[in-house]
């Protein structure tokens, strides 16, 4: 019966084993199927993601195409409105330019000039340049009465621009005295708190000597009076200092110094050290950028006549205030098209040219625009040099504020090594710091090393107990030899315990000395990096002084030429 039971159990086990094997096989098949499903699911997921990306790209493309299409439509509408309302302005502008070129080579008849002026008056009402063109044509055809009447009308419409235009016209005709009168009139009308961008045209003529020797002092006096007037009013100077601060900060390389490992680990001043070094290391770059403006050479091959023609074109073709909004809209949308519908990039690019569409700003801002935004304002080289020299006080203040904020001479660097803290400015107190560090470690470890006496309570207790036992053995039991053995045993035990305590103390002393050596290593290397940091800053101090010396040496008078060269340009008419 027992054998039968064993046999049945084995059979059952074999059956169970077979069933388990089959179950494992089935589970394996299920696992394979699950893996296949997972693979398919992953493929579907990848496909969905690909489709999703394609849809996103398609939507971006559609959105960009829509934005570009809208921009093109906006340009068409603005251009149509511009042509409808102000298209006649460009017609007058081109006629002025054409008359100068034609009269230079005597290629135009008197009757033609008369017909031009008559047509302009009819086609272009309210625009200041129309009567100015009539006056010019009348002047060229010796019609003094018409020239005077048309000139008065032009001055009624825009006295400033008319005065500047006829200043340049007389200058082109070698009539210096009359040109100077017109220039003086124009300058007297200027409000330094509100100047249009055409002042840059005037400054170009001044700095390039187009007005002659006599005009130089008049111009200098007016510039000085504008500066004085604005300097007495709060806010103007501060705005320019902020702009220069932004510019100078853009010249500072923010790259961090990766060599100061110990300063990074054992001080909390790494960020400030890196900022100070960034300013210090960028001083040469700042000096180079400022000097490059002064070093830039003026193109001396351009004739004075061509310079004046350029100035006239800048004045004549400058947008009128009522045209600006439409011109701005066209410019913005052109950039949107160029950026394939990326409005953000287009807006950033528009900011670079936005100065060209400003109506009027203060003279201080004009000077800063001439210097920093020269790609938009397009001054001549001498004008940019003069603007830099006139801006030197703002540049100096902004630069020195940055240098002061990131100067290292007052930077006390806190050093932290474990629980010890020390402070140094330039590493000269190295000896004191090292002594203080050692004393701190000594004090910190003293209780741990010497808190446990070499002869502790165990030795004393064992010795007392041994003496008592010896006394009993000698007096009571009368076993002196055994008492001697106990005495020797006590000595051995005391010596052993003392040795253990002494060894532990010595190990702790050695550990303390290793800690001192490690802390000393850290401290000396940290101080060495601080000394290197100070050395780098000190090495760049000379460049700091050079920047201030360079700025102080700038005199805007040096960039205004006095031109007494006569020009052989004939313009008909005798009106002065």
C-alpha cells in the first residue's frame, strides 16, 4: 500500500510537470504575442508621432504662408494708400534732384523749368517742397518776384526744412554768406528737446566743412548752447547713461573662469569673482571699440559738391511725418516676408531700423543714435566722431559705474574650510589665516584627543582591587608568591590599558595633523587663486586708466572741419 502511494505521487508529479511545461509554453506564446503587440503598438505610436509632427510642420507652414500672404496684402494696401495720398511728394523730390543735375550741364531750357514749376503748384498742394521747387525754378530763370512769393509760401508750410534746403542750395552755388544766413536761421529754430533726424544732415555738413570757416564757430556755439540747455533739465542725461551702460555691458564677455576650483569650493564669491573678471578682461575690448570709431578714415575722394548733393537728397527724400506710419507698416511687412512669416524675428530686425522712422527726439538722443545706431542713422564718419566726443561724459560715467560696481579692491572673500571661516582681500594676511586655522583645529580636536586621560578609571579601579587582593593573600592567606603574581598581573594590565589609551591619543594627534595639512593645502591654494584673481584685475587696471584718458582727450571741435575751398559750380540767377 505504501509503495502504491509513492507510485501514485510520482505519477502525479510527472503529470503536474507536464502541465507546468505546457503552461510555460503557453505563457511563452502569450509573451511572444504580447511582444508582437508591443512592437505593433510602438510602430503605431511612432507613426502617430510622425503624423503629429507632419501636422505640426504643416500647420506652421500654413500659418507662415497665411502671415506672409497677409503681409503682402498689407504692403499693397499701404503702398496704394501711400501713392494715393503722397505719391506726388516723390514726384517733386525727383524733380528737384533732376534740376540740379540738368543745370550742372546746362541741359535744360528756361521754358522747361517754368513749365515744371507751374505743374508742381497744381499737382502738389500743401507740401512744403512744392513751393520750394517753384522758388528754385524761379531763381534759376531770374523771376525774382515769383521766387520770393514761392519762398515765403514754402517757409509758411515748413520754415525749418525750407531754411535748410536753401542753405544747401546756396552752399552748392558757392554763395557762402547767404548759405551762412540760412544756416543761422535754421539753427536758431531748433529745439534741443525735440529735433528731427534731419539734424544729422546738418551735422554732416558741419563736420565735413561744407559751410566754410566762418560757419564753424557759429555751429560750435549752437551745439554748446543745446548741450547746456539739456544739461540743466533732469532726465535727458540719465537716459543716455543708461543706453551707454547697456552698450558697454554688451561688450563684456560673460565667460566664466574654470581655473578657480578652490574659490568655487571654499568660498561663496565665485559668481562675483567671475563678474569682476568679466568686466576686467573686457576693458581692452571696450577701449578698442571706442578707439575704432576715432580711427575710422573719412573718404576724402568725394567732392564737396557730391557731399552737398547727398545732404540735399537726405533732406528732400526724408519722409514727412504724415508718411511715416505707412512707411513703417510697409517696412515691417517686408521683413515679415523675408523671415517667411516669423513675426518675432521680423520685429527684432525692425527694431534695428526703427530709428529711421522716428519723428523727433532730443539732441542728446540724436548724438547717441549717431554713435551707436549708425547703421540706421547713416552719419558721415566725422559726424560719428564728433557725436562720440560730445557723448564722452555719459560714456565715462556709465563705464566707471560698471567698473565701480565690479571693482575688486573692496571685495573681502570669505573662506570656509569645514567649520573654520576666514576672510582675505588680497592674501596678504596668509600667515594670520594659517595660524588661526591651526588654532581652530587644535581647539576643535582638543577634547577629543585629551578628554580621555591615559590613566583612566579602569586602571585605577583594577590597581585598587589588585592591592586589596595582594593584601588578603599576604596577610590572611599567607601566600606572598601568589600576591607577587597578582602584582605583576596588575602591572601588565595597567601597562596594556595605558598603551591602548596612548595609542588612541597618538592616532588622533596624527589625524589632527593630517587634517591641518589638508586644511593648509586648501587654504594656501584658495589664497593663491585669490592672489591670481587680484593680479589679473591689477594687470587690467592700466587699460582702465587708458579708457578714461582716451575719453578725457576727446574734443568734438577736432572733428569739425573749416573748409575754405571754392567750388566752381554755376547756377543761373542773381538772387542771393
